[in-house]
C-alpha cells in the first residue's frame, strides 16, 4: 500500500486539487475502549449517521455511513470489536498495556504492538485491517517508529501538528510520509523538548494529531487551570481529555470548540479535521450530547465526510475531487522532491522540483520568523536565495520552511 511512496508535508490538498473541490474529512480517533458499553454506544452512534449525498460518488464517500477509528488497548478486552469492524469502523493498535513508551526499546515496542495485534486477530479482526497505531500518551521515540515499520504498521497518528507560528487552523499540513522526518515533531522538540527528534522512516505515514484553537471566550478559563497555556494563539492539544479534564470544559464549550475548529479547516485548505477521543467519556449524557452536536453540525455541511483514518489515507493515494476530477500519483511526482541543501549566513541553497512560485521562511528556534520571501522560479533544479541583509543571519539553529506547487518541507539547519 505504501511501498515507494514519498509524500512530503504539504499545506495543499494532494494532486493539485483546489480546497473547495476536496472533501472536508472529519476523523474521530478513539483510544483505549475500556468500557464495552461506552465503546458500543459510540460506534453505534456513528453507524446511525450518514454522510452528505454529494453527487453519489463512491470515491468521495458520498451518502455513505459515517465511520470512526478505534485505537484499542487490548488488556481491557476486545468485546464488540468485531461487531464494530463489521459495521465499517476501523480498529487500530494502541498497544496491549498502554505503557509510557518514551524510553522503550525496539523489542518492547514490538512486543506491545504484536500482542495487541494478536488479541485483535483472536477477536476476529483481520491482520491486514490493523493499519493504524497511536502511542499511549502521545509519547514516542525512534525505537517506536522502528517497531512500527518492523511490525507492518501503515500509519501512525501520535505526532501533534500545527504549532508553527504561521499556522492558524486554516493552513495545517495534510498527512505525509516520514521519509524526511516530521515538521510537528521538529518544532515541539526544539521549543518544548518533547519526545525525541525523529529520523527518516520511508513510506510510514503520519496522520497528524492536530491541535485545536480554543475560542477567545474560553481562553481565560483554560489559562486558569493551565498556566502554560498560550492565550495569544489559543493552541491546545486536540483531545477530549485535554478539553474535559485539563481545561474543565462543559459539554457545550467542548462542542463549540470543535465546531470552531472544523470551520477553520473547512474554510481553509481542508486538511483533515482529526480529533482525538476516548470512548469511555461518552457514557455520560452531557458528553454524549456534545459529541452528537458536533457530528450533526459537521454533517450539515455538504462537503464534509466523517470517515475513519484509513479512508483518508486511501483517498490521498488516489485523490478524486468532489466534481469527479481524478488525479493519479506517479513516480514522477516524487522523483525530484523539494530539498533544502544548505544554509549560510547570507544564502539558502535548495532544489526546486518544478517551476513556479515558492514561499521561503526562516524561523529561529523560539518560533519567530526572521526571513520571508516569495520567489518565482522559471525552471526546476538547483537555486540560491540571497538574504541581502547586511551582516547576514547569526550562527544558531534555524527551521527553514519552503512551500509551493503542492510541495512543502521544513528542515532544521545549523549556521555556524
């Protein structure tokens, strides 16, 4: 499914499709599944909902049943999992015992993944259907990603994405492969020291755990309970635990927050709106009502499709527009990738995959943008950007970000 694919991070929909011609995918990824009754209520609720009719295209999930993804910790049991799978929902891997894996070995990660897979298979889930993995507590290391590749995992959904200064909910990265690392991992490692700085994992997909932006009217409340919260940008981990337990949100506040962020995605580049959940919360009627309110609002929009994570990935590999436009990826798309080769005090050296306009930004490690250029290139190949700013940039660590022509990459560089 992923062999040979190198899909760089991009803020544009795949295949050159325009945002208003792609489905706004909405993905609810539920962790743990401790309470069988709460788990069953959740997937039955999604099963009872239908995506907008569109033009009846199968490729864009027009008029299909809404589906969700369930990343399961199997020491809690596997009751109802086969039933949920048979109703069209995705069953993923969330380890067997839910360990804090930030310092775990490859062997330990592999044991957790394989035991979880075996238990799900014993419950009737085909091994070929267990494609996705989420690290408990979103704590990961390079050993975990090596284990994912060794055990046949197709995609991870543990890396938070969008904390760059210039990302505002309308221009997030679409899912990408980890051939060149992860922008989300890099920015959080440098700014906060979170997890390890990841290396390359060719062909392994990252379906990001996007942040949400807290509406202005709730930011003081979030700050009250979380002194580290940045009230200026409002960015917050996109999980129900962080909303309900850490930010003390009511059901109405939770629903308003999710609806606000769905609108940002929908009116922007339509990167999938992926929100992390825990099925156990939804044994509570207030939280059930809040979740249903969000689902119903999403489905009121004609271009929204509530689908499992794996269906987003399948669409990205063979994207089709809402109007039926088909785009086929070829090896030529990725044969000459955008590449940042070197950074000096005065110059940036890069390779442009095709002619067109590219935006070049340079950030300090604290996230402050110090260089912004928009440059028209008349041909593909090697190029140089001259800063022409007197003494040049000082020696330190920087993030270089280049976007354009449906390509995007971010790279950490050091100027000595």
